[in-house]
């Protein structure tokens, strides 16, 4: 079950922890700076994220990722 964050501060802190854990501190900072510099539009990015993939292909990749992470 996903946690229910009661404040924006708690949500941001958890997001930063996850980014640092997976990317490291330097790459987390690079990622955040790239978003700020480019005025990243998350909604537009999401709309175009899967344009070149079928549902079947997304499912295959998700299944492979899951198997890799859980084995």
C-alpha cells in the first residue's frame, strides 16, 4: 500500500530520499536542475511517454522488470 503523505513537505522529503537512494546525491541534483532549467512539463511528458509502445510491449517490459527485481 502506498503511504498517504499529509503534507507537501513530507511528500518532497520522501521523494528526495528515493531519488538519492536510486540515483545518488550528485545525479539527483543534476536531475532536479535539468527539470528547473528546462521548465519541465510533467503532464506533457506523460502524454508522450508511451506513444511508440503498444500495451503488449509495455506489459512485456513491466513483467521482465518485475522478474528481474524479485529474483
